C-alpha cells in the first residue's frame, strides 16, 4: 500500500528544530501500517532534514553554531547572493545535510532510537513555511 501526504511546517527562525511531532501527527492521519517505510522529502533548497539527539536542546544550538562556522556568510567567492548573505550558505548546508530521509515504521509508529528525533535544519534568517512530502509504503 502506498500513501502520500504533504505537510506544511510553520516558519522557523534559523537553527535546528525538532519536527518529529508534526510527522507523527500527519502519520496518524494516514491508514495504519504495521511495517513499512516513511520517506520524507523537504520541498526546498535552503533547508534540510536530519536525525539526531531529541532530548537536550543544546545539541540543536551546537549544530547551528558548527554549521555557521563551517559554512560562513559573506564569502568573496559567492556569486549567488541575490537573496541576502545567508542565501548561498543555506544552499550549501542543505546540500551537505540533504533534503530527504527514510524512516522505518514498526507497529504503525516511527521506529527511531531512544534519543532520536527528526530535525528541520532552517538555514535562512527569514524563511517562510516549509513543505514536507510524506510517502508511506507498507502493509497492515
């Protein structure tokens, strides 16, 4: 069985944000699957998806600090600066982390590790809402 749903995530400030709850709520609205795979595709080029620590917010702050140092703004070699100094670095960070994830489903639930959560990496200072396509494949 295949199912698909698009979810709109609210606008977020720059940083890494847990979005596991949004995904779980949307998953609850689909037909139950006992075993399967959930594919997530973020429909943007300046934000990313990743899985990491879901308990301590300092991990998300450290992730933002690290990526801001690793991919700095205002580099003289950037040509793509039409939308501001955070534009090209946002594209680079999104490519480094990726725009998609595949997560196993077990007994109708996301099968993540004890301390794992899904992050939206928002790499723009003034981004809008983000669209996430969820494709569920499995059997009941």
